[in-house]
């Protein structure tokens, strides 16, 4: 059994007066294994954020079934455990910071579920170390940078000791430095702690770092595979208003101009290496 199992799930928000409720998700099926790093992509309105909220029971399917390690999100008796095991980090960290001191903010979740004080201390210290923010434990959150605030929000989820963290565009409001800080943190949590990561992002370079990319369009799954497999389908993605990593875009344009570069290139270093190889071959002809 997969850690997250979505079976033929449809979802509609309540209809506004005089209007028919349009489905946001249409019979979506998806399985995610423990320890995976999955990037979830799609243009605005594709259904990706709605799907993310179904993962921890914030929303419940209109039809179909979502289970977390066998626990049905429709079962009220399982809601507490599901939300403990699947943490959700939102786009704006200010919406998740509730205290005037960093360590108190990270302790908020464990305190609310009745964790003993000594255990809370251990969890808070470990969570802050996990996101490389321990030295800021007595700081005021509002004085931190955007990237630091987002890492504190992630620490607050880690302190709940989840099996999975769902991040809904966590770098959208950050500068490049802040984006790099957050990305490094979630990749380390995945590699070193084995925490399942589901990253919703508009940045294709971020998605390229994942183990797996799931692309949504019009409430359904359009593509699902390894980043090189998914991003090699440049024309299909563009047809559905999606971008690809810049290196992939450059190589695709050069291929259309008759330069025989390999498909599946995602990163700048790979692009440079391929271009250098092509130049060497041209010189020796």
C-alpha cells in the first residue's frame, strides 16, 4: 500500500448562488510512496492546490477516496492522526507564524497536541537544527528575512514529527537567496530524514530537482514521471500553458534549428557540457 493513495477523486467547491458547482478535480488517481520527493505542477486553476489540501484532510473528496497510510481522510476519527503525519506549509510564512519568539512559534503545534514540556524542548531544538535556524531561536520572527521565516514555518511542521510535508508554493514570495535556503532545507529533510516531500511550484528549475514530476491540467493528471521524461515533452507542456527549465528550453530551440543536442537536459551544467561536445565535434569535422 502506498503512503498516499488517491483513488478516482473528484472535488467541487460549494456552488455560488445561481451557479452550478464546477468540478476542480475530475476522477484523479495518484499514489505516492513514503520517502518520495514529488513536484506537483500546473497553471493556476489546474487543481494542484486543492489536491494538496486533500492530502491532509483540510478538504475532503466530493467523490472517490484519499487514504494516508491506510487512514481514510473521510473518517473523522482519523483526522488528528492524518494531520499530524501530513504537514502543510503555505505560500506566505507570515500566515503560519503565531508567536513573538522563534522557539515559541515552533513549539506551538506540539503544545496544542499535549506533548510533555521536556519532549517539546527536544523537538523544537531538533527542528530548528534541521532547518539551520537554531541560532535564531530567541529572535523575533518578524525581523527575519522571507527565507528564514519560511524555514521557521517548516520547523513548526517538523516539530510535529510528520512523515510527509506538503509545500504549496513556499518560494513564490522569496528572493533567489531565500528560495535557495528553502530548497536546500527540504531536499536535506528528504534525503537525510526520509520525509516525503510534495512540492507545488511554478519554478521549473525547482521541479527538476524532484524524484518525480506530476503535471495537472483542468483537474486531471496530464503527465507523471521522472523529471527528464516529463520535461522532454516540451511541445505538450507548452500546449497546456506550462513552462520547462530554461536549459531544456534552450536545447529544444537549438534542436529545432538543426543542432543535434540530446533530449532530457535539465540543468545549466548539462547544457554547457552538451554545447561544448557539439562544438568539439564540429571542429573535428
